[in-house]
């Protein structure tokens, strides 16, 4: 399918290719309606194209719709000549791309670029009810700024005289090791704490019974022996013993923290899950090429939408 689509292969080609709005329209329409355009409201096939406005009118329900209707682009005044290059960049920049950089590159404000990136991160979200299996590495980390680097007022507000991991968010990672046909895949989730209850529950919800799991010596995993082949590596003694290690997850944590600390600098806990979706998407599709990752996101834009009031906390987003 990917080889049959007339599309660019590099960022420079993408900018040139999508500079024409008619080309953008034909490209997205071909992906969205490969068997012919249908009304997103009533699914009718009798439609009329209004050339002057680049929209369609359904001859059955009489409603008008555009290529953006029902997608992450809906109600955006920006043209697809800005949206598609932005989508290309975030899908393929290994360390992510900041809203300031996107704003400068596309000629939009930082606020607009920030909203665009969060919409695209929603399309990069790959939730699945299927459990993973085989050989699974399990590890956890904390995301958040170090107290010694905080401004005095922020430090007092967040820490409130406490020490340790106060002000940080616990993130759990499950890495399904690679097989002969597929590269290793990672699944991330925010947990309330690294105590036995939350971690044990998440493992059982996401990993098939009977799988081989590898963890460090954290006591929170001690109850998993009843359902899994559980092997432990004690990092105070060594990091690898044959197949028993968590180096794959440790490698992913370094990539994640490099993007957060180096590119985004400051990520609010309220939005952290979106950045986890972004990084896990790029990691899980790392064996694909730039076009493949781009098409993977484009095919997920339908039926997903996030409002600005959700991003700014006026209403809670569904994922929280």
C-alpha cells in the first residue's frame, strides 16, 4: 500500500509536495476514501464537489463537509499546506520538535504550534486492548524537574518541605522483546505510585499469562510469580545475566528523557501522557522509513479530536 501512494520521501520533498492545496486535498481524500468519497454524516455516495471552496455537499442529507471533517484538523483555519509538513516533522524527528521551532518553520504563533502538536500527538496514540506476550522487560521511572533547579517560589509550592520524588510522575514501561519478524515494542502508562498495587495490576492487565518477564529487584513485583515466569536482576550486583536484564527499557528511558529535557524542557504532568504517546509511536515504528511513519499518523487522524479547552484544563481530556 505504501509503495502505491504517490508521496514524498524526505522533508524537503514533503514541503514542496504539500505546498499545493489541491494536491493536499487529493492526497488525503485518496487515503481517507480509497473506494470513493462518501458523506461522513450519512455515508451516502451521492455527493457534489464545490470547487471554489474545496468542500463537498451531500445530495442525500444536504450537509456540507470538507476533508477536515471528523479529523484532528476539524475547525482549524490553517491550511493543509501547514498541517501536513508539521505532521511529517513530529513523526520523524527522533528527539521531538518544540512548538517554538514549529512556529518559526511554519510562520504561525507558538500557541498555535503547541495546539497543532497536541492534536497530532492524539493521532499518534496507539491504545490497544490486546495483551503482549513472549519475553517482556518491565521497568519504571520518574519524570519531572529536579528540585535544585527550580525557582524558589515553584520549589516551595511543589515540594512544600518534602523530599524524595515529590513533584515527579511515575511512569511504567513494558517492552516486548523482538522476534524474528518484528522489532521490540514498548507500551507506556502513568501509574499512581511504584508500590505493589498499581504495578502488579498494570502488568496483569497488559501481559499474557505464562509470559517470561524480567524486572529489577524492586519488591513491588514480588507477587507476579503465580502467573508469570518471573526473573529478577539485582542492579546492585550486576546488570545482565544471560537473558535476564532490563537494558531495552533502560535504553528507551534515555531516549524519552533526552527528548523531554533537551527538546521540550518543561512538561506539565497534566500533558505527560501525550508526550509518552509521541515517543512510543516513533520507537515502535523505528524500523519504518519517514514516509511509512508519516502515513501511519495520517491514517489515524479520523475520529479523533481534542479541544483547546481540554488542553488548557478547563475540561478534563478523555485520556485522564
